[in-house]
């Protein structure tokens, strides 16, 4: 105000997620005798903050449209703060969603949500995404096999903040976000062939449950697997393994473990052989190996790697 310094407390001028900004806001709309206490309750300052945020986000949006390579460079540095804005700044959520970029199971190039929607299959209603810790591991995940086979694009989210953010962001332009990490995510992609009766697997599932016990919440026939014998997913009402791990890293040690659901592929040779096996030590080893390889495929640490190695060695001795 008239070149009079008022405050350098950025929290009064910008939200926390835009903490990477540097600059000066100059205004003649505040009284010269304003105190810090009055400033915190000043409606004009609130309006300045609101308009400044919109101008900043619009400037970032313009950069994304005018210079894609420069924007990608910017996004590599500031993607996390922008994603934080999705759960901190509800008013600007739609604009922030337009600024996000993703790689997918179909391309290593960065695309926007608008690009994704324009590429969606004719009858596709949802925006599918998958979360994890490592882009390469996620892209080769068994959870993507059905989507790859049906040519359905899936957003790959490999930042630890992604799952937390998108558990609260539910829609984009009337399309619902669905996590492939959850058991019911791909129901809209199922065909009549996928839903064929697999009652002949019921005895196998019963025996597998007796071996795995409380390691899993359930064992079900998979409609998403084409090449792998098994995969693990989270129940639709439970946090995924990635989310549980993140909560523990944040110090929430009392959070109860949500057991995974094991999906098995009835068309896979291993599962077909298990159907014919009686309940012996070899069968028990096979069940545990099918479960443990599903954990490893999702980059989840095994409780006892030495036991896993022993089972692998016994299987190799039989095979050789």
C-alpha cells in the first residue's frame, strides 16, 4: 500500500500447495493503518488471495497449452504440490484436474485427463487408474492384463500421494475414477464370456482357503487375468496395500491390516494342474507360491522370504 510493507506471511496470500511461487503482490485497496490482526480478517485480502490463485492457475494452464515440452519440465518439478491442491482447494479442483499429466499402459508419453477422455472407448464410462511405487513394475502388473487385451487405457500413478488424492477426487467431467487395484473396478468391461460359470473351481478355492487362512480376505475367480495365474486386489471398501503402507509411513501404526483378495485364473496351466492335485505338501506349496508371486508382482514385501525360497527350491527339485 503506497509502497508500505505489510506482511511477508505467504499463507495469508497463497495456499500452501502453491508454496513454490515467489513474488510480490502490490495493492492500493488496503488501509495504511492495517494491523496484522485486522489483516487476517480483512475481506479485501481474501478477495486478493482468491483472484491471485485463479490468475496463477490460469497462467500455468496457458503454459500447458502453448508449450507442452516446457510444461512437462515444470510438471516434473511441481506435480506433487499441484496434486495436494486437489484436496486442499475444492473451489479450484476442476482447473487443477486440467493441469495433471499421466503416463498410461498404452503410452510412455504424458497425457492430460482431457486427452484420456477423448481416447476412451465408445461404451466406456469410467476413468481407470492403477497405483503403485514404480512405473515399470506397475506397467507390467497382472492387474492390467484384461485392460491390455481389451485395449482399455489405464492411468499409471506411481507417486505415493496419488492414491491418497484420488480416493477423495471421484469424478472428472461426469466420468468416475476407478482404481484397478480394487476388486470390482473392471465390472463394466466384463463380457458374457468372462462371466461363464466356473463352479468346477469351487473345490479348489475351498482347499486354497484352508491353506492360506487369514492371509487373504477371499479367493475368487478372476476375469482380469489372461497370462498370469493369480493377482491380489483390495476389496472395494478397503484401502489398497499401497495406501496401508503409506499410512504406516505416516506413523499410523494402529491402522488394522486390510487383507487382500486373491484372484486366480482358471484358464492358466498352473491353476488347471492344481485342480487335479490332492491336498499334500506339494499342493500347499503351490497355493502359497501362487499367493506369494501375486504379492511380489505388486511390489509387496513377503513376511518370510526364506520360506518362499524353500518352496521355490522344492518346486525346482520336482521339476528337474
